[in-house]
C-alpha cells in the first residue's frame, strides 16, 4: 500500500495546530515509503527493530531523525547509539545505565524517554508509578547518568475502544509527567516530552496532554512482521 499523503497532511495539520510532534512509525516499511514522506518534508521516523533501523540509517538521508520506539536490548544499544535522535522505551534503570555506558564510549549524550506501564496488558513494559519516582530521584537528584538526557515519558495504553479507559490511562501518565516536571525541571534539566498516542487513540492522547504521537498504520497501512530485530 502506498503512503496515504492525504491522511498525512490532515494528521500533520491536526498535530501542528496543537503543538504536537508527529513521529511516522515506519517499522517493516520499505525505504521508498519513508522517502515518499521525506520528500513531503517529514523528518521524524520511528523504528522498532535495531537491525532494520541500522540498515535504513545507512541507506537513507542523514538528516532523518530516527526514534527508536521498540523494546531495546542492552547488547544492541551500540548499533544505534551513534545516530539515534531519541530512545523512547527505556523501561528500567539497568537499561538506562547501559545506554549511558555506550554513549560515554562515543562521547555523546543520548536523549531518552522513560516508559511507564499504564496499560492492563501484561505484555507491556515500563515503570510503575512508585518505581518511576525512585528512578527520577536517581536520575535528576543524584545525577547518576552523565551521558543520557531523560527528556520525558512515554507509554502505551490498552488496546481497546473504551474511550474512558484510554482517557484514564493517559491521564495517569500525564499526572506522572507533571509531577516529575514540576519537581525536577530547571534551566539545566529539560523535561518536556510526553510521548503517548498511536493510530487508534492519538486524539484521546492529545486531549490528555500528549505532545508527541507515534503513528504508523494510518500513514503506511497494515504491516508485515517478518523483520528480525
């Protein structure tokens, strides 16, 4: 399926009007689909698989901002550390420490988002509320990580059509975001990104305060999942 440029223009306007950054989730999609949006001026793309992302980075224009939005394994950080713009799914301090270690090797500071578990599905990863508070203390008060910059939070809501349930989960994440922002943000700490909302629920997420959405199928159509990480 070719890229739906009409859907893209409508979605881009919807996000721009509300001050929301649109990440086009291009996982499993061919380079020509990415270039199709690139030629329309879009630069921020999200990928889930390290092997696929590194290949696309090699083959595609170097001014693309690559967001890693999948579940990242520690032993694969080194492959994306040199070029990744933002790592969305940091679901443990152990992973953050591993990213910090790889970033230090290349003298880089890597922006990251902490993933918060807000959905009821057990398959979702992330910090719970209390773990998040403890992590924030180590990150911002104790300044344990010199080569990562935690700039916000991300989360995935339950896969449901229940608007009230989605709203409740997104509001929970927004509350955690506001708590950390009010407690720790200073001139030296930029904590300003709340990444929540995908193709099926982005409007509800934006209503609840999201300023970054990750949209794939609305733009690129259904995916094929035969790509290895």
